[in-house]
C-alpha cells in the first residue's frame, strides 16, 4: 500500500477544495460550492478508513505508519522533517475530523443555501479540515504548530464570517487574540522541551521521558508541560482563556459544530494525550490540569443554567465537557479523555446541527424563551436531539454514559485523583442534566411561545441526514469502550475495544488499585441517579411548574444576577486587563511615539533643513556674488600667508 500517496490525498483533498472554492469565492452557487467542499471532505474520510484499516492489519506492537515528505528545517545539527505519523491515537482523530466534518459539510449545503458568500464559506471549511489534519498527523511539535496556528486562523475567518456585523467581527477578533495568548505559551513550552531534550520529534520526546517523576515546580519538564498546557487552555477553552468560545457562536451554526465537536477545541486535549509520558513525568502539571479541568467543568455548567440563546447554552456545555477531558488527563486517564473526546464529537455535533435546524425553522430566532412546542413541527430534529440529550446527560446505554462515567471513576480511583475531584465531577454532571433538560423543555416541549406568523417546518434532507447519522453514533458509539464490570455481565464478555486498541499509545497509570465491582457500580449508579433526578427536577420546573423559575430567581436575586451575567468574567477582563492595556498603549503612543520619537525627528529634520537652506543661499546663481566670494577667499588666503 502506498502510504505517502494516501496520506497526501488525505491531507490535500480539503486543500484542493479550498483552492477551487477560494478562486470562485464571488460565485453565488451554494449547492455547487457545497458539493465540491463536501466531496473533498468525503474523499478524505474514505482515505482515512483505508489507512485506519491498514493500522488494524498491523501487529499490535507495531501499529504505526511514518511518512517523511521533505526536510523542512536544517540548521547545523538541528533538523526537522515535514513528516506525518499515523498510529492508533490519531487514527481515531482523523476518523472524527473527516467523518463528522463531512456530515457538517453536508448539513451546511442546506443551511447556507441562501447565503451569498457560500463559496467563501465552504472554502474556509475545507481549509479548517486541512489544518486540523496537519495538527493531528504531525510527527513533531513544529509541524503540529503549523496546524495549530492554521486552525486558529480558520476560526477567526469563520467566526467573523458575517463581518459586516460589527459584533460578529468583534467575536472573531476576540477568538483570535485570546488564542494568541495561549499560542505564545505553547511556543515557550516547545522551546523549553527542545532545550531540555534537543529534539521536537514526538517519538524522541516520548522515548526520552524520564521514568522518575520530576518533583520540582521549576524543573524543565514541569515548566515545559505547564506552558504547553497554557497553550491548550487557549485552544480548548479552559480557565482562564475560555471566554472566546461562547462568543464564537457569532459564526454560522455549522461552524459552531465544526469548532466545538470535530476540530479546534479538541486540539489541546489531543496534544496532551500525544505527549502523555512527558506529562506523567510532571505530577505538578498533572495536578494543575486536573484542578483547572474540574473547575472549568463546574463553572461553565453553572453559567449554562441561565443562558437563553440556544447556541450559547451548547457553547458553555462544550466548555464544561472539555473540562471533563482535562480532568481525565490530569488524573492520568488519557484513554478516558480520548474516549470522551470521541463521544462528545458525536453528540455535540448532533446538538449543534440540531440547533441549526431549529434556528432555520424559526427564521433565525435563537432565544429558547420564544420557542416551545417544536416537537410536532420538527419530528426528525426533535427525535435526534432527544438522543443527543440522553447522551450528554450520561444516561445508559448512550455514548456519554460510558465515557463520562469512566472519567468520574478514574478521578476517584487514580492515585492522581481524589474524592473531591469525583464529587465536583458529579456536581457538574448534575448541572449538565439540569440545563440540557431545560433546553429540551423550552425548545421542543410544552406550549408554543412563538408568533402565529411563524410556520416552523422540518429541514431538508441534506440537514436531517447528518442528524440521523450522528444520532446513531451518539446512541451506540460508547460501546467500543464498554467497562469491564459491565462487559462481564453481557453475553460473550465483550472486552474494552478502545482500551486494547490504545494499549501501546498511552502509558498505564502506575500503582492504580484494582477496581472493586461493588465500588464501580456504586460510583456509576450514584452519578446516573443524581443526573436523572436533576433532569426530572428541570422537567418539573419548566413544564409542570413554570412559575418556579421566577420565584427562585426573585428569592435568590444576587446569585441569579451573578450567574446570568456569567460571573462578570468578561467585565473583569475588560476593566482589569483590556482597558488598562489600551490606556497603556495610548500613553506609549502619546509620550514615546508622538512626544519623543516624532518630535526628535522633527527637530533633526528642521535642523537639517535650516542648514541646507543656509548653504543654499551661497549658491544663488549670481556671478557678482560668486566674484565677491572669490575676492574674500583670496584676501583670507593672502592674510594667512603674510601672517606666517
């Protein structure tokens, strides 16, 4: 099998789609642009399936395909090839990126059918896939950084796609600037690791990772991994750099699905999983990751409780679910993090595309308080969204149940975890069940609260087909990571396929105590029961007792205001960071640029001009003046000679 050719086709197909649609960006043919872009994405998906099948056919200990295309950097003894690596770890990633990405492209054909910039939109979508594939297939940190910056650029272009609206343009700029903060830290992490190990190759970094943990906060591995993690908090929207992601809803809804489910926000999680031996060698970094992850999961879930924009509810849900993935990484459960990344891609893409179907039917209305009763108007959208709801709140046997409960179980049992992580994780799951049930109730159930002039209708097949495929994956996708304690109860005792597949890509946790079935069932049952009770309470509150929300809001007014205003984080950043920085920049411009540099330049130029003007007087073109100068010169010379 020609691996270089297949990997080239995998990566270049979206790039060719980008170039074709990019050259015809002014064309108004949404269907043709969509078909071209979707075909490119589907071609990449088929090639992904072929390559992953090849990985499966290899012996388990040598499941790796390495392709070096050309030497990229050669400075003295430092060499970096533009090379790619395919192994079990990123096999899952490329299937998610190209598979879910293809469905999002197909959905976009119907969603963007009336937009005049459809060709440019589809060009950007293809470019997004191209950069994300470079990121996950890279065999070293520098090539990864190329894709890392590429998806940052594409997010800016797509979030601010409708740039004539100043708020949407500002949202794109906010995402771009916030990610630059994280990217600067990411670069510092690369530099520290290079200075420590003398290489940026993943294979070399993993092989050279020490077996003894580094206990110092100032050790090179701890500092390097901490800076890499700060970069991950930018791309994957964790505290304190999560603020860009909710505003990313300014872009078209399929963009939200692409960014939140299949591509950009998973980059930080993937990077940590890829370098899992290095992070395991830095337990202090692991502790920071776990704390930030679980706090992000809870804080974002709290904010999601009182949001009214259907897309922003899902956005804060994404931030929260990413927090669970980082919690898993922080407690050493890298396989569980990748598992949740995969299942989240299914149900979150489903829910974002479902919200797009709702917005399409409601003529761009996004406020859930102005919806209700859409179940009978949008039966396919409701049925698929219902499956996504069950998956995200962790109800068995849907996908989210298996991955989220594995994270919660590992946060309790892992030597890197503790009961506090588990309790906060369960609390986040309770909040998730509440606000997602609120979203379902206000959008699809109960009485209609929209105008009689609106006539909601089901979306075309190009939009409902991706919903059905993603609903199927959200329902059964979790069974590839079935826990041993459940597998032992089923006929044939199915093993945890995902765990076995990743066996040689992820280091196991040392000193992990053997899980007791009773304890596993207790942890699992507790989280599921509490989530179910929370969902029932939300159902009662928003459908059976609709007067309760207002009464509770009035009773706890200060807390309600705090949460509904997102803990004033944006306002705090604005007053303590952004405005002081703007004022500092203005002062530097006024006192350094204008009053020092400009004035110094003006003085020097005026002096030069004055001297030039004086000299110019001597050259006035008058013969009598020149004769006078000659006479004076002769007199001066003779006087000097006579004086001697």
